[in-house]
C-alpha cells in the first residue's frame, strides 16, 4: 500500500475536522426496500430516457424499462418487482420531468454468487463483453457526475492507467467508505473488470488518509487475489493513500496527485492515458458483468441533523422523505435538505417545520444531508484573493464573478471560466459570503454552450 505525502494538487481546502464523517463512518450498510419507488427518466439533468412500460404493466427487478434518448443517458431498469402505477411528470430538485412510479409486490432477494466471495476468473470474459455489459446494465458514474460509464472505455485508445476514486472527499459522506470496507472482494473484482475494459497495465485505488481501515482491507484482498493462482489477477493493482484535502476526489485533482500528470485544458483524462471511475461504480460493474444484475440500487448516506445518521442500501427511486423518516427524522426545525454533499450537492428544501417536497434517489445520489439553515447576505468583494488561492483549477473566481454579473461572457471565456469544476472552494473561503461558485458555474456552462454553438456553425 503506497502513501504519498508530498505530491498534491494546487489549491484546495480543509473544510472540516473529521467529526462530520464520524457520524456515519461506523454505521454498517442497512438495506431498505420501500413500498413504492419513483424512477426518474432523467437520472442526470439533460440525460433523458424514453419509458418502455405503461401503467398496469407487471415488471421484474432488473427489467429494462427505459432506453436512452440522449447521448449522456444510460438504460433504466426496474429497481423492484411489481406493477407500474403511473408514468407522470414530477418535480425533482427544481426540475420537472417524467417518472415511472412502481409498486413493490414481491420481497427483494439478495444474490448469492461466487464473485461475491472469491476472486473471479476473468479469462473467459473479453474487453468487448465487459463494455457491452456495463452499457446494457445502465452503469453510470456513481460519484456524482452520472455520465454513462461505457463511454469512458469504448474508445480505440487503451489507457495506460486506471484510477479508482475512493477519496470520497465531500464532508459528511461515508457511503463509499462503507462499501470499500464491507464489499471489498466484489469491489476488487469490479476493479479488475474495469482495468481489463480500459486496456490498462496498472490500476490504483486512491483513498484519503482518513480511510485507513478501508485501505488496509482492500490491500489485503488484492494480495489474496494475486495469490489465488488466477492468471489475470496478477496484473498491477495497488492501493494509494493521500493526505486528506478537498477536492481530492476531483478527476483532474486525483490524476495530478496520483500520477503527477495534468490533463490539458479542454481535454479528457484519456489524453494523458488515464481513465477514472468511482469505487461504487467498480462495485456495480461486478454485479452487472459477473452477476447479470443491472444498476438498480445504491448505498446512500443519510446524515447531519437527523436522529440516527446511517448508510442505507436502497433501490433507485427511493424517496428522500422515506430515508429521513427511517433515520428518525430531523433534530431541528430549521434545516436545509441537500442531495449529495455540502460542497457540491443541490439544496432540495429549506425546512421550517413544513412538509416541503423532497427528491428521489438516482444512480448518482450519494447522500441526503440535513444542515442548519442559516441566513446571510452577500457583501462587496474585498479583493482578499482567497478564492484565487484555493481554486484547484487555477482560476480567479472573483474576476469571473464580476464578469458574469455584467453578462460579459467574452471576458468569462478569456478568464477560462470553462475550466471551473464547481467544487465550492471559492464560496467556502469567501469572507464576504459571495455566491462565487453559483456564478462561476453559470459562467462555465454559458462559455461551454457558446463553444459548442461555434463548433456547430463551423462544421
């Protein structure tokens, strides 16, 4: 198990002292199967699927119910066995879109297959079969982005290195940590599958040093796998541990820290010979390819101002409202409910004793977080340059902020707003409480849209 203390990425912050993760770090994963699920046609914004079922249809868990209608979408599968109650428009995190509501009518049965207990022999599985499997199984990035996983692996260019992102650098979240600790053997089998799909010679599982029990557990499983006598298990696979620093789990930041390589501006990790996938994505790949189980469930951390913080294995489409109740409800009247982590997650509701609608678990929902709802007002920028100092992308957020407020997107482009990773470091550090992340992300999205439009005009 390798440890690096010197290499890191520029900028970054230390937003907590670790007490946030301690709320759920020792909370074993608990399964929960609700009576109904609401499966969104858009598992990520702009990535819609077309439903293949209608009200009254009977469906089985794992059955294909939606086919991609966009480049960034992945197939959808029923997450429970039961009946289709309705196909209707619902609101989720401020967006409206179609959803399939299923009623569960049979209990869920956990699979019992060899790949869950022992190293899998991958010699009879080709790279093409792995890629086809994760495509048809609806696998997406489960760390937050939700991009179809197969698209990272389907190109003709093989990668030199596969990085498995187990940093889980967002405060409060521990779902990946528990998965690495409790499901380490099938996770390693999934890493080996993705390594073969990437054509990579080397693979590294990357964690921060606040997850040492998981790092040790994974390294032990790697050594056991290498000693198993399976020829394909002998490839280079190693655990790397890095200093805890947010946003260590950012794709480009992880590549910088682990390999001392910098992805070129506007480029992709494959431009430097690297593919990056999340630890939960690797675990799901094992289910899909070795178990024939599409991506229909995931682990979610429910934490913050709740009575019983924990980690739950739930079917896609589970209501956040159900999980908050399962966790004992809110401990405070005034709470902000966030989908994901506090740095990059979306605010779903501001609770002031009411019954605001919340959201539904998607393939990329890593957490449900309740935080005290504190009000503050933006103040004028004092030019302290704190945002520039902590920006891991090397930008000057306060300048992009001013340009965005003036709607000067030509200037935003010259300030490289398109390189923003929306990590939230700038807003966190700002003493004037300016909404730097919000407007820098808006500038980024606008700049990228303008670039796409120019490219389309020139083709």
